């Protein structure tokens, strides 16, 4: 166990793509999550794939005898559309397992189990500091019946999401991850539902929020958010009235003092 931890620490420091946070013993198989749409809790149990550099797109282009894109923004766009998982079914059909590997232009990436201790799946906590990279996170959610639900996604930065092999989200800009940035009404099936998220990081923070919710829970949250948004407005109105009143009294007192001062000057 000590040797394993030392190896993972060294791999982390030298940027081999090993998953830094998974130094403790983990179960050998990923267990699907028994889920309730009424709870609408965030997904914490994941399979994560160590990241691919967006520069792999440039290397692949060169091997085809073509001029690679110079702009990293262009490479990011191409990386978002490039299927790094083709060896094992591709982004649409993949069912990853712990230890499954992908080799792209000589670079290996591997799947491992990761339990997020918070609602945010923080890729920096998993992989360390990485910039201009792409990773995947996979979860299986077990539901008691087929129905419609809301899939709520928040990401830093770009994200593509497949639910049971269907692309349901495709956000291509930079942003800070916030729960529910992207809300999609989706069809879920009875039994296991596969969620695959592809997340790029350009610079700094890197993370993902994911949860499924029932219609009535989303309506309740929308109502609460609306009420909370009204509170500052009412508070600002009251504050403005108070400040305005104080300013009026102050101005009146200044006018009275000026009048008294002139009256004394006459006598």
C-alpha cells in the first residue's frame, strides 16, 4: 500500500496522467447508483478518465500529413468534437470499467473510480493542476420507472453530455461551474441510465455538477429562487428610502444652520 501511494504521488508530480486522488484502496467494480428523482441529489460516485491533452489533436493532424491548427482555441474546439474513446465503443456506446485504457498517439489514459466528497466533481482534486485538457466522467443511475426528468449540468469549462448514448448538452464556452447552468428535459428509462460527460479545461478551475430531478422539484426550486431574488430588491428599496430620508434631514439641518448663521451676522 505504501509503495502504491508513493508511485501515485511521483506520477502526479511528473504529470503522467495518473489519477492523483485515488491513492486509497477502491472497490474493483463500479456500482450503479440507486437514485430518486424526488431527492434530486448530486451525483458523487463516478468513473473518471485521466485527461487527454488538446495538443493530441495537433499531433494526430500532423500524422495525417496536414497542417495542425496553431490556435489553442481551435484545438479546443476540435478536441471537444474528437472521440477519444473509439477503442472501446466510442462516446455513444462506451461502458467503461476501472482500469480500462485508451491510447491516443502513444499517450495512455485510464478509467478509475472516484467518490467526490462534495457536490462538485473537482477535477483539480482528482488530477492536479492541468490546463488545455479534456476528460470524461461516467455514472450509471438506476431509476424505478421510465419517465421524463430534468438533467441539471454545471461545468467549468466546456461540456458535452450523453444520456443513454444521446447527446443532450453541448456547451462550448468558458465559465465557472454553477449547479443548473444547463437544464435539459430528458427521457429516462427504467433500470440503468448511462451518463457520460466530456469536460474541457482551458485554465484555472475545472469541475462538474450533475443531478437528475423530477418536474415538481424543479418547479419548487424555481419558486424558491424567485422568492430569494425578490428579497434583495425589497431590501434595497427600504435602504434607499432610509438613505433618502437621512439625506433630506441632513440637508434641512444644513439650511437651518446657514439661516441661523446669517441671522446672527446681522445682529
